[in-house]
């Protein structure tokens, strides 16, 4: 499990701005910061991928650079993940993508339930899946999304990337997912409140990015 803010870096400034209830009023800035965290996590994740040396011709000679060989499919859980996913797409512009509509059933208080209303994916069989979800709370959105994808193919590896994650959600995934996975987090949080929102977290990422749901 990689946790970005365990080591001091500029990522701490971005995470602080995402949390700040006054700065959150600027939706464009909030989305841009989610994209930045996605890019930084994508960069860190890239260090664990496969690379091989490739020769390139420059105007003055030839050079050899290590180039990524991994075949990635980025999974965007709509709607909150859109700006976060965009950061990963900037980091891996050649990657293919999957999109899953995920809705948390708000009338459920004691137990979170998830509705998946939409799925469109590129072929990911024997490719590396990167699940992009800025908020890993109960873990059920990611769990159900992966299970739906597994009906269509078997990835060679699964990476789960979140800007903020609760221990409860991580434990849920470790207990229930049938395939192994690696975690890439911006911050590991204290836990969940009674409504299964991450504390201290930042609130509802989807509402903050795109406006409150009706």
C-alpha cells in the first residue's frame, strides 16, 4: 500500500486545498486539484509498471530511454471520479478506459447500498486495471464495480487508486475481493462516520466537483 502524504511533498498542499471548506466553494479549483492528485498518484504507480529500453533518434544523435510496456485500462467510477481519472489519463495518455455509473442509495443509513446503472469498457482481459475513485469509504462501490468487470474478463493485475481512503473500506476490499490488488492512496484517513462518510476527508467529492445532487 502506497500513501502519498506519508512523505512531505507538494501533494500536501493540494490535499490541504481539497479539504479546505472555503476553497471548496471554487468548483474549478476543486476539480483541478483532484486531477493533480490523480496525476501524482499515476506517476508514483508508474514506478511499479513494466519498462524496457527503447532507442530514439534526436537531431544530434541517438538516445535510449526506458519506456512503459504495461497495457493499462483506467476505470472511472462516475461521477465523482471524472477529474481524478483525468489526472491518470494525463499520466497514461495511451491507456484505454472503462466507465461505470455508480450511485450510492442515500436512503440507506445503517448500511450502504450501491446501484450500478451503466458500464462501458474497453477489452481488459489480461491487461492491468487501474480503478480510479477519489473516495474509498465503505469500499462497496469499488467492490461491486470490480465484480461487474470480472464478468467480462480477467485482468492480469488490479490497482486501486484513491485520494482519500478509510480503513474500513480497505478492510472490506481485503476481505471480499477474490483477486489480489495493490492500493495507491493520497491519504489514509481516521475512519467513517455513522453515515459512512470519510472523516476528516473533505465531504462529498461529486457534489463539490459538479454541484449538489437533487
